C-alpha cells in the first residue's frame, strides 16, 4: 500500500493506530453482545451488528488516513454512547430501563468515550495548543465523569438495588461497601 502520487509507503501515526484500535474494540464488544440483545429485542441485536459493521468500516477509513473514517467513528461511538445512557435512564422502545452497570457495557462505554476524546484531539488540530487541550480535557471530563454520573443518578433506583443484590450474591461486593458503616 503506497501513495499513488509519490509511491511512498503511508506513515501510520500513533493517533490513527489508537483510533483504529479503540473503535475496533468497541465494535467487537458489540458483536460479542449481539446474541443476547437479539433475545431482548430484535432491533437491538440488529443495532449491535450495525455497530460492529460501522466500527469495522470506520477503522478501515481511519487506517487509510481518511477523515470520513473518523466522522463515521464519531457517529457509531457517539450513537452507542447516547443509546446506552438512554437505555438506562428512559428505556428504549418496547423496553424498560436497563442497568448501566453491566461490566462489558461499562467497558464499551469507556472505550467509546476514549475514542471520542481522541476524535476531539484529531478534529481540533488547527486550534492553538492551549485551547485545544482545554477543549479536549473538557470533553474527556464530560464523557468519562459528568454524563456517566448523571446517568447513574437518573437511573431508576430499583435497578441500583437489583444490581447491588446480584453483585452481593456473586460475592463481588466487599462487605463494607454494601451499606453504611457501623
């Protein structure tokens, strides 16, 4: 694979390779989770498969140095991020709100948030360094702390209790985290 004009091999930047890796990991997690989401609702399973396909195409575009790959990645990762928060707070069509604390779901959201932060870094390249970092760090704080915190606060309380009791039964909670101190 070389540049048809200069016949030089392309140079892969660390940022591009990180983008490819992050969006592919997010897509693969959705592919792994697709079967169980088909059981919940057919459209959810199809959305998970579409997420994987979109992630694969976006990673190809990013790998080839195409800006459309980054844009598609933003649509895929951003859409999944928003729908996850909606599923845990409002519920999705035909479904009650779901727990936001499912382990693979949390991992996928962290990976997607990191990808979106990386996209902010890529898309703000023309800004002066100080403004660029302020914007990127603000987006990181929003995606990794503020929105998840708000979503957990807005998640129906019965989902918090169900998740805590499931974790306690599996022995995943440390004793003093399950309630107030004596």
